[in-house]
């Protein structure tokens, strides 16, 4: 029996096929060092964000900003890095996917013989939708994505690479891409899309009401 979403009209098979194509384009991006090729997997009005600190967030809204900022400026200089998905959870009822990845540098630590790796659990949370208009009509696209990662561990690993004299100029340049003057970096109050994805923020998928409401 085919499992069909009761709220989105998407089958699990469709979502799995889309996810397989996403994994494949990730590998292609890692091979070439240019993540911009992944832009076409996003809806024209998609949003993509993550947090650097409580008052420095990244957010791109629309396919063009995602291409130019999220998988452009933010990923430039990370040549050789790879983001291997360790596990995937698919919720076909709500058309959500959660992927857990390890972030490895492709740069070998001479002391251990292993790649420098950012410790902690990293991942991406996706909402998938069938497009109803325009050139993408009928296709599945990412409507929103939110990432999380261990920022202190990221800084620690970058510094380890630098201190070992292993950091290429491209990585050093990437590490300078910080602060609110960088495109897509916002104070929390200025975010153009909420930290929680819009439908989640609205309460469309509410699992448990706030504690005070139950009192």
C-alpha cells in the first residue's frame, strides 16, 4: 500500500525520491567545490537560515538569495569539505525531512592521520512542497530549511587547522565572513523570516500546547 500524506498530498515514495536527488546533488557540489548547483532544489520563495549567536542569525529568502548567499558566500572557501549524512528521518504526513550530518574538512591532521572534523551533531530540517505554479509546477522543492551545528566546536576546529599551518587561503578568507555587514546576517529582531520555519511558527504542526495554556 502506498503511504500518502493526509495534509500535503505527497507520498513517501515521492519524498524519498526527492531526498535521493538531494543527496546526489550534494555529492556533486562537494566534488566541484561549488554549492550553487543546489539552488534549483529550492522553491522560488524558499527560506533558509541558521544561528551563529543569539543576536547574529543568517537568513536567505528566495532562491536567488539562497544561491548567492547561503550556498554562495557562506560556502565559498570550503573546498574539499564534505557533509556526510549519517541518518535521515522522513515525516510524510507533514512533508518534513530531518538529515543529520557530520562536517569533515578533507584536511588531514598529521598527528592522527584523520580528517579534521567539527564535533557535535549537525543537521538540516527541511519542509518539502509540491509547486503549483510557474516553471516548477508539479515538482517537489524545498520550501524552507533550517540548519543547526555546534558553533564553539566549529571555531575550535578552524583554529586547529590554522595552528597546524593547514589552512588554505580560501579557508582563511571564509573565516572572515562574519558580522552583521555580511549579506544575510541579521540581528534577531530584523530577521526577514522567523528562526522557526513559518508554518511551524504559526503553529500548523503544534504537538504540545505551551505549559501555561495547560495550567
